[in-house]
C-alpha cells in the first residue's frame, strides 16, 4: 500500500482511490488477524503435544532465545515458526 505523503495529495484523492485504499487496509487487517489466530493455535498445540506448563515452556524454549539476544516477540515468533516448519 502506497504511503500518502502530504495533506494536498490526501484531499485530491478520488472516491475510487479512497475505496481502493480502504479495501487494501481491510485486507491487510484481516491477514494480520488470521496470522495472530494461527499463532495462538500453534502455541496451544505446542503446549498440548509437549505436555508442559507455561513456566517450563518459558524456561526451555523462550529463555535460551532471549539469552541469545532475541526480543520476546522474536523468540516467540521463532518457536511458532518451528511448529509450522519442523526439521
């Protein structure tokens, strides 16, 4: 989606262009919500299959990634990605 740089350009947009931008934004929001839903399902499956509680998950899966320098969000994303793309 193209970023609009100034107010003048924003005011001069046609109704068709505004509608197109609105549809692009709604599609993007839907993709992000779906991605979040998949992440929650993956975490639930990881907990179920591994039969561990959240503290154990944190200690064995997340803390090592944090110690390696990843942010909490990145660490969680890597664990989730490993569920979708196992070795």
